[in-house]
C-alpha cells in the first residue's frame, strides 16, 4: 500500500483530490484507491468550494426544493443550498429556501423518512448529494426512497464518481475517473488484487477507512 495520501490537483477548483493507493473493500466492491473526503466533508472552506463548483457545473436552471445529503455530505449540501438561493435558482417552497435532509436507515439498511420529514420529500424536486460513487448501488437506494416517498428526482451529484450516469440519470461530480484514470472497482469475486494474493489494506465506508 502507498504510504500516506497523494494530492491530485484538478483544474477549476482549489481543493485537491486526496487518495491513497492500495487494496480496499467497501460494502459493494473492492477498489484500488481510498478516496479521502474527510476534509471536504468537514472543513467549511473545502465544502464551500466543492458546492460552488457543483452549482457552477450543473445546477443552474434546475428546480431544487430539497437536498438529500447521503454519506455525510450535509455541510456540502448546506452550501449548495446557499449558492442556489443566492443565485435566485427556482424552487417551489413557499419560503423560497431549500430543505436539507439526511437519510435514516432502518435495521434492514433501508432508507426511511419520519412523518415530520415526509412533507420535505413528497411532491418536492429532489437533488441527491453523494460522497464517493463507484458502482451506483448507494445511489439506487436513495432513488428508490425518493420514489417511494413521492418525491421527484431533479438530479444526482457527488464529490467523486467513477460513473457518469446511473439508470439513465446523469451523475455530475467534482472529481472523476478523468482525474484518476487508473481507479478501478470490481466485485469481490472478480477482484484482481485478491486473485494476486494482495491482502486488503482497509475497510471503507462513508465515515472513512479502518486499516487492517
């Protein structure tokens, strides 16, 4: 495994992409990089820069009533809402501001929204914000919840995404495979690193990494 993280400068944004090369396992796949979004999610200046970039690249002209912030992206989502409001972006809320909600998971790992949150989803134009996307399975879980609770999907955005669309819906990200061309993800049954006998370096989820 690479010692420490590597910073990759990306044009159009002052915040570099931080990665560590190795052999990592997520809930859905094995990858050859850990995408470190710790400071992007927690540091106000970085979260604001990422949010501004997403709004510039993608969100102007989109109707957004509610932002569902998955994988700990609430700070980014708040700044997206602020930038949209400042720009005069359209929404259908009577108060002309954007709701920011965090999904809750039941014991079966299904997303639920409590009765007090349901009015922020039902008949609202929803933007999904993800942290790091590889297979799209996490996106699918949120999309299913939006549909079940009567929301209308406006778009999907992410900090990093290895895919550009999911089920025909564009996934717009600040960082992607163009910035990390050798990034790979595979099903654990087909992982070339496992087949080569390389041990797993760490377990990754939306909170971060636990090294083994």
